[in-house]
């Protein structure tokens, strides 16, 4: 099910969209491409992923970003609205887990070296440490169970090719005009893009 644009964007986002002339485009993208569950393609991508970047916030509202890595399949997808991310032995600071225990909002970014895609997943999480929750995650000290609120792909044009080390041709640089991304050429965006 898609997410309503007025729920997805807060007034700060809307103010910037109006200032930069993207409000109609942003509304179109939210109402067409932001969902509240994972589709089969996204589930396949996540099950093959060996890393995820997590954004959490502490009780004072200060953000924190962390990297979690494992073997492909370490992030479990029990159903299209739930993810489980194990936390393995680390430095004992527990900044991400502590934030998740105090304020459950979480944002995730999945990058896939073999795919030109970025997947963002937002939701609310709970910290699990009981043996029954840890058993499906060998080596985990704890598990973050994420109840998904929003899923969406981000424009991949600025992704660099990690296999070859080639930088994206879309990156601005002096005396260079980057090509238009393919998504902007689709008829559905006619009249929504800034000149």
C-alpha cells in the first residue's frame, strides 16, 4: 500500500520543496513509489545484502549513523512488514542499540554493490535479547526487530561503481554537463520537473 504524501513529508520538507520548486514532483513520488511494505524484489535484495546503514536518534534528538555487516542473509525478512537485524560482538558502546531502546524510530539504507540501486526503509524497532529471538541469528548478542513504516528506492545516479572504482557520470564537476538520468525521461514526470 502506498503512503500518503502529506503523512510522508513534514512541513520542513514541504517548505524546502516549495523553495526549490519540487513539491509536485515530491508528491508524485511519495504517492506512487513509497509503500509501507517490502515487495518481492526488495525482499530478494535485502536477503542478498551483506550490509546495512542504520540511523537512530538519542533521547535528546541527536542523530547517530552506524554500519552493520554480516554474511548475505544476515538481515532476516520474516514478513513484508518486518526486518530483523542482528548485532554482533563489537566495542561495547551500544550507541545504536541504546538509541533503539530509548527511541524506537529507525532509518535504514541498503546499498547493493552488484545493483545500481539504493533502498531506504524507515520504521520503529524493538530491541530483543531473549534466547528465542537470538537463535535464528547465529552469533548475535541482540536483534533489532523493525516494524516497517516506509519503503522507497532512491535515485541511484550518484552511486559510484564499487567494483571498478569508477565515479558516477552524473556527479557535477567543472566544465562538465552530466547526462539526464533515465527516470526523468519517463512520460509520468512530464510537467513535474524543474526546467
